[in-house]
């Protein structure tokens, strides 16, 4: 079984992907995580990725994403199911993503789109805090309180500039526009499931699990 979880920031897609990986014994493919891992490798690709993400501080291009995806797929036995976390999210990514899957004899069984309303998105993201010094993330009221410093390094706790209302709305809009062709593609294949992401983590998880089982 191969599934894709898509959702905007704050939709909890990463959490859902790791819970699903555990419940259904799937490999959790988080491209962002692989890039950070690949950047530590002493290979030409590893060095190239390291330079882009740590020195130039830019987004990696599709050529690199494609290579990383290939390496990961080549590494997994074909019978091992996968949950893809947040990819493909744009049309061009989807084209080489589908091509790579075909090459490795895989096909996507279901795509879950976790929808999040503007209000809920703003509400969730406005609670995000980050340590100015060690960059650790926190949720205000949950693991950090008012006037508290970082429990790890005593650094100052701040809110990212783009984690405010306008920034959140803008990111949601970009997400919708970018993913629209991907969403349409899987909808036409009849394998797209839309999930209400305004619900609790547990409810979203139950809904997705039920749809996988049926
Ligand atoms: Zn800190």
C-alpha cells in the first residue's frame, strides 16, 4: 500500500503520516528529513545538498529532490508500503514522482488531503513559538508559557514574523494554488479523500484509518 498525505502547514500531516506509518507498518517518506540526512553524507550529492540548505540557505531544486526520491525508492523492498508526507505538492513534482513510482513498480492507492479552514490555521499557527538561540519549536500554552525562556538553552522565546495572521493566510493560498493540479489529478483517478483537518488529531487519524481499511 502506497499513500500520500497532503495538507497545509498546521494541518498536522506530519503527525498523521508518522501515526499511519506505525499503525500500518509503512515507511514514512518525509523528503525534508531525507534532505537533512543526505546533507550529512560524504558524497558529491550530500555535499551539494549541504551547501544549498546550510550555506546558501535556499530551497533545493527538483533535480535534487528527484535524486533523493530515487535513492530512497531504490533502497526499499517493493513489498514495503510507503506513506509519502507532503509530496508531490506541485504539478512538476508530481510528474517525476509518478515516473519514479512507475519505474519502481509502485502505484499510489490513496491520497488524503487534510483541509484546514483559514480560521483554524491562523489559530494554530499563531500559537507557534521558537527559541531565538537554539531554534527549538514550541506551542504556546502547551509546552511553553508566558514569559518563560527555552527549557533547553534558556534562550529567548519568540514568534516568527510569518507566523502571524497575514503570513498564514498567504501560505494557505499558495498551498491551495500549488497543489490544485495534484489534487485534481488524483481526484480524476478516484483515489482522493478529503479530510476535515479542523478536527482533533485523534479524529483525523480515525477517519483516515477507516478509509484505508475499507
Ligand atoms: Zn533554546
